[in-house]
């Protein structure tokens, strides 16, 4: 019998090279760690070869490449025999637009809006003359006609396969194309012509209308059946912000599952709260990641690195030099370019609503479009909600509206801003068209936030790479100990079973890489000296200079955090970095000369002799990187919430962004160095403690900060769980060493005798000298005897 709430989960990134059988073989090892549940990436049928599974094509079948439903049942059986449950990732927002494999979409393209599956997909049938634009062609249609052929009842174009509308098979090819319910088009037209909702700006993923109860029932039937039959025990919900009504969806899901443990991938900004009405256990944990990382970031050093970054790159404020300006410029770019088709649809809907009310008429489409853009770029969270969470009144403020009007020359035309804002706030009715507009505005805001912040600004404003993580706060990367304790108390009170994470399949850098980069905030002056030396050496030592200083800055910090790496691995990560930044090259407009220069620079600099100098520099800092890694790991495993471990992170784990961080997991006990052994031992001790005593960490548990006293008190962060467990970690250990160490600093322990789990045989009570507490490790895990 698995517990109702997990005590700890372990994420497996399933793919053809790591299917259910491989997971079965790993169960004994994973159970020995002390987790309570395996956390599986999506298990439903996906595009063949997919390494992530978020491109679902059939919601009714368990993915054959992973082993099918029999394989999933075998995994569940073995897991249950070892006392483990299964948590499964589900993808309600979208499916793959791979027509050949997505049968519901195939039938819609064959039969048009009368298909019973037409209600599944968020298609604007009023655009494109009632045809679905499919941006799949490698060039203009005329150039691609020779590569198309009719075979039976399908049209083939390379690996693509499209259905033919009844009665059109014998038509000449040009007329045949015009007679279909879809329009094949050059892939570059997706930006302005697409008439279906996407996942962010990914045209290969088509939005699903989960607000339709029939669609919900059809797409969730298999997962819900597996839950009823005891195969699946909990859920992770991917990207709820993309849905028309996330709250209503989650209520329907909770009703259907009987309230089983469910967490949602909701990105919270700063002090933004998860909507209290949502019937979920909490988030997938990026808010916890931000607070843990921030605890090990020196605020003064982070400010110094920002100044150094600006001097080193000489970059303009809105191209990376200043966070707010960079994010705003990126948002303007995305809303005007990548999300042009979404804004066009909003413009049409706004114009139609304005035509219904005399007080809203006479706004030109261009004015409504401008107003929409200017308001969208000012939404400071991922999504405004009509109830709970980030209410529209607080994120579409009168002040923002006034600022948005500055885009207009004629004040009377600027009144379009008021019209759009009032529609987004629901001030002109609650009819179906009004509700649909508000939902679409919120969906677009979410896509804009993700693309402009996570996928653009995070690659331009890079003074501290460790702060540039999903849910991160680059303008204020350091978290004071008091703020961290307040956050933990709030989690324990409101969301004690929320998920917490340090690394995921989506993190741009694994926790251990970020831990190494964060140490640089404790020695910015030494980093500045090193940068000058390796830059000079790269330029004049037979190497190739970086094609731009921002790329060089990111490259050197990446080496500092990652350690030794093959040139190809680092080149791939930095080319992705440059394309996401979009300053000199992009995914869709690649500059071959620039990208060649990036490869040459990485090979001769960061992966050459200058890079070796950075590695030697980091060897000196290794004790402080160790303190960060072990400290973050222990806090993650013992703070309020349910810790979710990404595959392999129980050991030392240094990985960069996808695809680097999604390599098939290793499950072995092979020695990987002393730090890895320490981290693994710490992980086992903390997880087994949670499993053996869930009452010390669960919903009825308590969280109490503990304050050290003495000259180095600010470097010891400690807390007690339910009066039975004490956790203490070293914070900013390099600054501590430079200040003379712990000296007589003491930590007052709660009443009783305390045994150290990480160093058996050691006991403490009363006022423990912190130097003694951390004699063997920079962290301590104490249990009351």
C-alpha cells in the first residue's frame, strides 16, 4: 500500500533508450534510496523517437516504444512490491501536430469542422478561409509541388502524410490542394498566418480545448482508468497556464481522481501565490529552487558581478545590461514577431467585441493591436486569473495602462488601451465571446512571458548564470536567510505536500553547475582578474576571440560551473545560448559566420589552454562549491514540501540544458569521486529519515528556524522539523573563511540529545559549537535521541 502523499519522488525521463523495462531493473536501487514514488515523464503514445514524450499523439494508449501498457503495469507491480508508487506526468494543453500519427487531427483535416474531433483542437476556422494552415513546407509551395504525390487516399510530402477530402483524389494537384480543409504552406508563414493555438511558439504542438467536458473525458480516460486500477497513484500536470480555464480544469481533474496527489507546473513570480482555490497539492517546485539557490548567493557579490558584466560586455541596457529593460525589449520582440498570429486573433476578437457596444466602437484594428501589444508586455506574471492568484486588477494596473498609451501619438487613439484593458478585466459583460477573449488574452500572456523571459532575456542578461532558471529572479538573485525561513513557514502552512526541486528535465543548468557558478558571487574581484587573463590569452595565444563579449562571459561562467567538457558538448550549449538570445543569430535566421566563430572560440578558449586555467581556478574554490552542493541538497531534502529528485542527482550531477540534461539515466553504484559519495550518502540518510518518519515532515509537521549566535552567525542556516530533526548548513563558506572561520559561533539546539546521521557516533546537546558541528562536513543532519 503506497502512502496517500509521497514522502519523496524520483523523476525518470523515459525515452526509447530508457523504457519501462529499464525502469523495472532500477527499482531495487531506487527503493534503497528512500523515495516513496517514481515520477515518470509522459507515458502516453508520442511521436516516434521522442526523447521527452510531451508530443502526445494518442491519449488512449500507453506508449509502445516504452513497453506499452503491459510494460507500465509490470513497472507498477515491481514498484509496489518495493513499496513505491507511481506519479505520471500528463499533458492536457497540447498534442503533437504530427498529422501522420495524430489520428484525431488527421480526421479533422480530412473532414473539416464537421468532424467529431473538431472540438478537440483550438482552431480558428474563421481565419484562412476556413482551412487549417499547416506550416510544413521547406520552401514556397510552387517550389515544393514536385515533392508531393497522391497515393490512394493520402497526400505525401517527404515523411509527411495528409488525408484527402472526400471526392478530391482525382483532381489535378493544384486544384486538389485548394480543395482540402488544410493549406500546406512554407514553414515561415507560421508566425503570421497560423490559425491554431500552439504551445508557446512551437507550431509542431497544437492546443487542445480541454475546457470542453467531452474532450476532457476522451483525453483522460486511459490515465483515469490506470488510477482507478491502482497502476498510477499521482499526477504532475504540465503547463496549466495554457488552458482556457486552469481552475475549472483542475477541479474537474480532482473530481475525477478522487483528490489524488497532484502538482502543477505553475511558474510563480517573486511573491506571487498559487491560486488558493486550486484543488492541488502545490507546484512542481521551481519556487523552491529559486529560494534554495538564492540562499547560497552572496548579494553584494552578485551586485559586483553585475557591474563587472556591464564593463566586460559594454552592452546596452535593453540588450542585456539592465534586467527590466532587457525583459521589456525581449517581450516587444516576441509579441510583435513570434506571437504575431496570436495577437492578430486577439485583435479580431477585440474588434468584434467593440462592435457590440456603442461605447467601445470606432477603434481602428491597428490601434487595438497596438494596445494589446503594449498591455501584454506589461503583464508581470505568467498569467492573470479571474479568481485567485494574480488577479487582472493587480497585473493590468491603471499605471500600466497609462504607460501603454505612450505608444500613441494622438491621445484619442490611445483610448484603445482602455477598451482592451476593460475587456481583459471583464468590465463589458460575461457572454461567451467576452469569456473567450479573456481566456485567450491570458493564454497569450503566458506564452509571451515564457518566450520573452525564459527563452530570450535569460540569454541576454547574464551577469550570474545560476540565477537564470525557470522561476528565477535575475534582478534580485540572493535570498536572505530570514526570507528563506518565511517562505518555508508559508509552504508548511499552506502547501505542505507541494513538490520541491533543484534539477529537472527543463533546468538550463543542473543544481551542481549552478552551485559552482554561485560561488563566484563570493569572489567577484578574483573572477574579474581571471577573466582579463583568459581573455587576453585567448586573443593572443593562438586562439580565436569570442565573436561577442556577452557570449564569452556566458562561456567562461559555464566552464566554471560545469568543469571539464568535450568541445562538442559545450559548443552545442553555447550555440543554443546564442540562438535563444537572438542578438546575432537565431533558430530561424542563423548566421553561419557568427556560429562558426562561436565554435572556434569554444574550441580554442573555454575548451583549450585558457579553459584549463579556469578549471585550476575552480579547483581552489572546490571546498566552497562542495559546501554549496551539499548544503543545497540537504535543505532540499528536509525543507517543507515533497522533494523531487531528478534522475542521477543523488550523485554529483553536472549537466547543461536539453538535450544534455536529458541523457538516459545511470543506475549504478560506481564510485564517482568523494563529493559524489558524500552527496549520495547524504541523500540516502535524508530520504530514509523522511520515509521512516513521514509525520516529522508532512502536513502535521512543524518548521522552526534556529538562529546561531556569534561572529559568524550569518553563515549558519538551521531549522528544526517537528522538534525531532535539526538541519544546519554552511552559507557563503568562502566569505566565512576570509573572515576568520566559525571561531566561537554556537547553535542553540532544541532540548534533548542529538545524534548526527551523516557522521555516526557524534552527538550534541545544548549550545553546540558550529565549528564542531561542521568538523567533517559543511552540513549537519541531527535527530533527537
